[in-house]
């Protein structure tokens, strides 16, 4: 399987890609991006030093100057790319994947993402060719001074009064560890806030609820108002409410509207998996929901095109016009903390607003390992559209088929060998009934 994915370059280092691949990426990237200066940040994985060195070798052999941001979160690299006018940047990370993985997230001017359709596909073709000897003028390497401090100051500018809020934060032994105490202070209770690219306590993927078990226990044991958990590179964030429940990330898209849509009406971008109740809630706040494809490279471009106020995805990415239309786990956490503190001052809790937004029964995202993804999706589509008349059908990212009292979305993963399913229904019994039928169809029964 190629390491070149829809949104980035990612895989097991030494199996899906190696140092030579990374070197060639470096050799061809300046020409692809028309950049003679490239910003490079990196995470704490054990393979990252080798990936960094091979990338730098390739970039400088191509004649480009490398500006190192050092150890960084992915959103920090987005911020520096846009605020300091880089034409190209690379963050070395495998995001939420286990420690043996690594990868590269590439951005262009203004932190515009480079996905497979708008650059990575061409880069993959170029990497297959031998780049030949280095050019006559090698580039140099410099450290970007004050990068971390600049980003921290930017984030602190969004903090409001939250002194009455009791909080637990899980950094997942990832890159949030380098910023969390500077941004949130010493008040929260921190767990797993030491960088360790082996991720010894749990995998850095908070969308898998077993990875949130320690944070849930902390919130319940210490009777906290909420918990916050970041993924490995801190571009995603998820939450635990005051009752120790994992809050499904699309619900947070609705929660964020309490802040943003109180200031202005506007477009709110959401992905095709978003709960119908969240969409309705956004409308009640004066927002204009816009459904779009899953994935940061798609979302950021659509945010710009629509002039959206903010956006959110089921995977825990949240996008902000005020942040160059990019995703930042830290910035999303700041806004949710501000909102929750405001609720507490009015005698309400995070769990109250979560329950008011999400009364429907929702399956969450379920993965199926299926070889013939298209055939399975078409069987599902045919079965239900022949038995019932849909209210709406969306087919731009798999299928979302809506009926009066339930809907489903089925789509092939762009990053992993899975078919992904979300089902939502008016009540748990209907949800269970639909899931039995759908599982049978997808499993070929």
C-alpha cells in the first residue's frame, strides 16, 4: 500500500516508505511548490530524527533553504506557515497512528493543504524517478527563533475567564505536551503530558473510546467539570463531559455555535457523517450548515470558498476562519472551555447542553474490512432506496441516505482499508433494527 494518501503521506516507516522515499520527496518538493524556502516541524516519534534528516538532505540538495520549527504541533506549523509567509511547509507526523507510523503533512502558502488531488499525486509520480545528482547550490538550514512562544501568545489571546472550571487534560504523550501548561496554566490536572513517541499509555487516537478510559476515570473520580484529550499531533481534540461521558465530536460542532453564532450568522461547515440533530441545532442558532467531504484537505479549501465562520468533523477536527481556515485542537479546546465556563456561571453544565443537542440514537462510526467497498455500498444503497423513498441522497463522499426518522452514511476510508458506517435513528430500538439489517448486507448475507 502506498504511503501517499488523500490528505497526506503516512504509513509504517521502513515498510510503507523509507528514508530514500523521504529524500526524494525533499528533492522534488521545492519545484512542485515553487518554494525556495521550506518550513519543517516535527513530532516526537522514534523514527522522526531520521525522517527529518533525510527530508532536509533532499530539500537542501534541491537548493532550498530549510527553516526548522523544531518540535511542534501540526497546527503550530500551520500558524507559522501562514503568519510568516512560507510558500511551503512540512510537518513530520503520523497524527493519531501508533508509534511505528510516521508521515508528512504538506501545506502551501497561507497554510493551504496539499492533498492527493492537488499535489501529492504529482509528487508520488515524481518520487518514482531517480532525482540524479544534487544541484550546484545547496540550501542551508536555520532554526526559527521564537516560534513556540509566538504561537502560545496567539492562543492565549482567545482565553476568557475560566477560573471556576475544574478540568482534566490528557496529552496522549504527544505534541500537545509542549504547549498545554503554557496555554492552560497549572490549574488543570494533567495526565500523560510527557512526550514519548512510543505512546506507552494508550494510542494517540482519542476517537477510540478505550484510549479515553483514563481521562473518563479522572473526571469521575475527581468530580471535574470536563476532560480534554488531544491526539498525537494536536490537530484533533475530544472531550469528556462532567458525567464522565465521551462527547461525540460532531456534537462539539454544535457546542461551538454557542460562541461563534452568538456573534454573527454564517456558514458552518460539517462533514457528511454529522448528526441530523447537530445540523438542526446549528440552524436554531442562526447558522447555515453546509455538508461536505471528510478530510482536512477538503475542509480547508471549502472553508475558504464559502467564507465559513467555523467547521467541524466527526473525527475531532475543528476549523476556524480566525485560524487561516485551519484546524487546531488547542484553539478548539480554548473555545469549548470558554463556553463551558460560561454555562457554569449560569448554573448549567456541559452535559446539559450535550443532551439538548443530541437526543437521537447514533451508532458512531463503525468500521468494516471489506475488499469490494463499492459493491458493498451499492448493495446497501439498492436495498434501502428500493424499500423506502429517501428524503435526500448525497453521493459526494460515499452515500448519505436520509429517511424521515433515520439515515445512514457509508463511505470508503481515504486513509485506512475500511468501509465506514454511521447510522442514526429516532430511538435505540430502531437503530438496533437497522444495524442488524445493514451489517448483514455489508457482510454479504
